[in-house]
C-alpha cells in the first residue's frame, strides 16, 4: 500500500538525519520540518482517515513507531548539544584560582560611634545597662526633678530649644533618662546605667561648639557608695580611651544635680603632663563632669537619701573623639565621609 510505503520511506530518512545537526537552531528547524503543523510525520498521521479500516491498525502502529524514533533521536541530540554548550561555557569562563581575590570594601565605624561602642563595652562589663530615652522631653524630667526648678540661674547656661511653651523641649542633656529610670524603680532597687544619645542647645556652630551633640551619662545608685568608687570608674574609662599611662584627677566644681561635684581631668597624652598647647600649659585636660548624686535629686526621684546614695558622670562624646583622634573642628563629625577617610582612625588607637 502506498501509505505503508510512505511510512517506510520516512523511517529510512531518519537514519543519519540527526548526524549533521550542529546547533540548537538546526535542531529546531528539523523538528518543524517533520513534527510541525505541516511536518512530514504530522501530515502522515492525518492520512489515517483515508486508510481502509482493516489496515488502520497496522498503519497507526507504524506511524507511532516513526514518531517515537524521531522523538528519541531528537531528545538524544538535544542533550548532547546542551552538554556541549555547557562545556564550552565552562572552558571560556574558567577561573584561575591562583589569582588574588577581589577585595570588597565594607563600611567603617564613625569616630563618634567608636567612642560610644568602646564606652558601652567597658561599662557593660562593669555591670551597667544601656538605657535610652526620648529626645523630645518634658521640662519636668530635663530640669525640675534634677534640682533645676523654674527660675534657676543654671537654666540660662543650657540655652534650651523649647517646643511648646515651657513644657516640652529638645533635651539639653541625657540626664532625664536617669530621672525616668529612678522613678521607674520607685526607690526600691539599686541602679547602674549609662545613657548615650543626642542632645540639643542653642550654641553657635563653630570649631568647638554645635547646636546638636552627643552625650553619655552614667548613674550608679546603691548603698555605701563613695567618691572613691567614682574615681576608680573614671580611671578605668580614661585608661581605656587614652592609654594605660594616663593619670586622672578630680577638681571641685558645681552642678545642681550632684553634691559634691567635680571636673574629671586626665594627664595630657601629648606632653605627658609637661605642658603644651593642647593642655594649655597645665599638663591636664578636662574630659567630663561628675559627682555624688544630690540628695534633693534622690528625693525628687523617689529614693530616700538617708538610705541610698550614688554617683553620676557625663561626657561629651565629640570632645572625647576630638582628643583621642586629634580632630580640631567639631564640624568634621557631621560631614559625609568616604571609607578611606573613616579608616584612618583604625590607626589611631592607644
């Protein structure tokens, strides 16, 4: 029968048909020629309606065998071409593992962040907790509870940013965090905290002042605390930041929230106490203020001063960073820095 003969011709055609295929485009073209809408095998399959009933079974079996052979050869060649393409890509994109790796730059810590992290690590190892509070604060917490009632002359030195009348303000110090913490403990528990954060005052921006700056204050409330405990704490901080050879001293001062109050000095790291332009010939540099917590503050915040006492201390982080890293303009901290600029501080550790 002519239909059977046509099947045999196509079967013979398939022998060696795929051997000349060199790429996927040629393979897809061959598939369209034989298995497409008007392909040779497709048209042959459509002829079954013209076959006498007694011959349809045999014809159908042979057409299916033809289709299976084509599909099998097609799949085999397609896999071979895929593997060849992968091997070619691997050979062309081979990596020389002996070459040095590409260095990927990562971020670097800002000087202010370095100081804060160093202080936090040291003081947390001494049992202090890190506490934060709101930057928009009430006058009650920022001043009144800290022995700075309305009309107190020390308020003039703060030059505060008031927001709503005289009730709300941008905090001029991180001390209100201490007041909030004491009130939360209701005068019942010892406290050992540090509170880093931004503060705001009406200062003119120049080489040594800014309307926004960073503070870190510490508070310890317990029983039997002395000024010697504060001195020992300060010595640890000074040696960690400025080297183990630093000497420290206290000088009498005044703060409304501490009594007695002291200025905290370190021996000049530039001249080792001999006198230079950095220490203004004194051999000493002031780095912060501190003192024993004023009994009035303890009572205002719920602690009985007959039972409890403690100390508080505070640092300007920008000042510490300027001293540690030899920076002479506070505005340097607030401009954008690339990684190379920040990495220079890696080499300025004591």
